[in-house]
């Protein structure tokens, strides 16, 4: 059995996890049959590992705060005729412990050993710490 690998991506246009959830919920409501997905230019070279239990970890304002399980990778052709990769995601957004991440473009691979832990069940809607405080605590290893 192959090892799993995750992807990590900046959640551009969203400041909070709720922004991502709201956007995805609106999209599903407005577009019948729409599957939760993120379309990207590049196809993961490690697709088999990504599809072996990987998740897409979302970065908000310099912190990984949530993840969604990757269900499959689909080809999508853009209006410009270029083939892209649709990362089809489980609609459930799972909040994670804050983990600092420097800005980057596109997505990166994330080893399971380096992934932040999921928050305990039921804490998903609790008031979050201010981003600056969560970042400072994560930076010094306080969870």
C-alpha cells in the first residue's frame, strides 16, 4: 500500500474558515450538481499518494486552520482550452489546530507527519482566537 500525502493551499479571498464554508455552501445552492472542488493549473505528480487518503489543508492569513478530504482528481478544460486539475473535495470542512505557513503560490505537498491535528469534535463553531494570537501561540509550539 502506498503512503498518503496531503496538499496545502492558500485560501485566497477568505479571511476565516467560515468564509470558505459560506462560499462553498452558496456555490452548491446556486449551481445544482456542483461538487466541492478547487481547480488548479497543475496536476499533482504524486496523484496516487494524494488519492490514498490525502486532504487539502487550507491556509488563512498565514495559518493552516482547516482541511477537506480529497475524493478524486478530474480533468477540467478552461474557457481558454487549457486542461486543468479539479481537486474534488468532501464538502465537510474539518478545522485543524493552527499551524503557521509562510506565503507561497499554488499548492505544496504536506507529509502526514507535518500536518496539523484536527480539532476535537464540537469545537468547530467555537470562537476562534484572533489570528495574530493563534499564530504567536503556534509559532512557540503552544496548542
